[in-house]
């Protein structure tokens, strides 16, 4: 094999049942013990060499132990062949059985040299071990493959290499390499030798000419012209997101794109048929391409909580795969998603997301509209400037039980990365530094337990004037002094007038209007000591 590049195999002829071998596909349930002692369970898509009893070798991979040549062998049956490289590679990987033979067959052997290689092997055996070669060869060669033809444009040769190589020199090199060149104007038509399976494109012929002509003939320049390539906007945005989230205490994770059936089922209303599956027997269960990143991140969160890594905040920016409707086994829609998960309260996650969006586009209007989600109870649609960007919520009880979250209610948000790209393309508007001071007021309101922060924001904005510069959540209190079914929500208001200094009387009036709006909208009562 080292001399000819052709892996031969020798059988002990006396151990071959029926005195003949056949090349066929394995049948279900067939087994073979290889020469190295490996027990191989064969599949119907594996190519084997068999005798009258059953398999004696795995084609292109390894022979069987039962027909191995030993010290008592007196008669040898030589087998040489050219096997399909894809079939050999697939079989070798499935059986976890690499060999020198499979390594060669995977890289394609010269089919026209099989007969010569077989005769050369027999000759070497008789020279080293004695014996004689039996007359006759069984040669099964049903259909010879046609010759491969590749054309080379001399103009392309000059353009790609950047140097002038005389056409006569190029033709001389190709002829010396047995490519049988024929010049037709600017075109050089070549016939590829059977042993050059690596040559099948025009650029391969150009490489051959350059290699023989000499890479040293290519002139060098002291000054190298460098064209600055602008940063890819997607890559820049991904870096911006990663930097911001890292500052908020989030760790980036990278997961495989496959999920198990049980996990995939949790995030779709119908069955797992809504996922695209891959046919890979090495993946026994996790062979579904994920439609959401939440399932993978919940697994990472559970692992970290078990290791007492708390608090735990993680995110992932990766692609999800959604099958195209009505296309059967066609390629899926591949979309980039940004998913955040934490073991804290939902308002913390919401604050991180709002900060992230405003870090990209400061004037973005962000809302969370309640909606029923398969995986979240409660859930919300994330609206940015009125457009749906994704979904968020507290992971449902069903999913928490599936992942065995006992004392934790994880929160998650999943956003369309392409939507964030549209925000990053907006023009940044600069405001002058304020000339006049602001006045800040804190309000503590007693509201029903079911009132959401989004309801309070809506009520405040309904009564807010242009002087209200910023609204911020401060905290929630439940305990002494607060009736059952109620809670105290503290919020901070910052007022500023761009045309002059605000007086406390003006702020009192603005604050009173906001308190009235809160009382009407959410039945809020101003909490006093």
C-alpha cells in the first residue's frame, strides 16, 4: 500500500466458504469481528465482502478475524478494489473503526491502477515468502468512468498569479504532468490523469503551473497596499450587545443547535413535527434543530444553579431554524435570536432589555403587551416603537417542573436580532447639555397586588407634560402597614424645563396631576407615614 497507494487485503483462502467472495450490502443483524478484535454490528447501508457463510470483511475499512492470514496459511486470496469514498467514510465513522485502508479510500484511489497494484502485491509476497502466483484474475469492472476534462484560460492564469508566464511554458508544464494539453486560442483543454483526483477546477491547473514554474518567480513589493474593510454592522452590533450585557452581569453561552424531543415539545403547541430533524444515528435523541434558544439556556441555568453559581444571568446570540411551510424537507428559515435568561425577578430582566435597546437607540419607545405564550405564564410581547421585537415572560410551571426548578422562577426574553439591526441603523440625535437644573420627586403608591409596572407607566405617561424628563422604578414593599392583597410601589420622577428653572410650586402641580391620573387608572393611593 505504501508503494502503490492502493490498500490490498489478503484472505486465508482455505477459510473462505464456497471458495469465492462477493461484494454486497450487509443485511440487518449481520455481525463481524474485525482483525483488531472489534465487534461490528453491520447496517444494511454498509458495503461488505462476504463468502458463502456471511461477512468476511468490511469493504474499504478492515478485514474479518475469521479469515485472517496466519502462520498456518498456505493459500492466499488477494482482493484489490476501488470503493466509494463516502461509503467508506460513513461506515468507518459509524463503527468507530479507523484504519490505514479507510484513510486511503476516503481520499480516492486511482481506479486504473488497481490491476497493476494487485499484481505488484502478489509479486512482493512471492519474493518475500516464496510460493507461486496462480494463473488468472477475476476482474469485475462493469463500467469504466469517463475521462475528466478541465479547461484553463491563459488570461485567467495571468490575472490570478499576477505574473506573465509564456503560453509555451504553461503548456510544457501541463504536458510534463500528463495533462495532455491542447491549445485552442486563449483556452488550454486538459485531460486529467486518473491518479490526479485532486484536480477538477481551472484554479487547480493554475496551481500546478505556478508550483512547477516556481513561486519564487512571483515578484515581491516592499510596500503592501492595504484596503481597510469596514466593520460588519452585524458583528459590531453583536459586540455592542455582548459588552453591555457583560456589564449587567450576564455571561455569554454557546450551545449546540440540537435539542432533545422532550425539550422541543415544551415550546410548541403541536408536536415536535414542527421542528426540522436530522438523520444521524449517532444522535439518538437530540437530533432536532431548535426553534428557540430558551430550552438550551434553561439547561445551562439549571447546571449553574446546581453548582451554586447564584445569581445566574446568561445570554446567547445564535441562529434558530424554522421549517418553511409546505416545503417538506427543504431548507429552513434561519434567523438570529438574542435570548436572555436570569434567576431573578422579571422587572430586572425588563430593565436590562430596556437599557440594551436604549443603548442602541436612545429614543426608542419600549412597551410590554400581555400575551399568552406557550412557555411563559405570564408572558408579554416586546414592542419597540410599536413593532413586535420578541417575547418575554416568567417560565411556566410546566417547564419549571420539567427542568426541576424548585425554588426559582426563571425569567426569559427572546428578541429578533434583525429587528435590533434596524434600530442600529437609525440616525443618532444629539441633545444639548441641559442649562437648567432638574427637580426629582419620589412617590410611594399603594396599589392592588395585580397591578403591573406597565400599568403604572401608562398612567404616568397619560398625565405627564413635557417637563417630565425621566420615570424610574425604585422598589416594591409588602409588609407592616400594607393591607393584604396590596403592595407599595415607589417610583422616581425627574422634572426639568429646558427654557428656565422650575419652581417647586410648578413641580407640585405636575406631581398632583400624575397622582390623580394614577388614582383614576389603577386606584393608587399616595402612601404617607
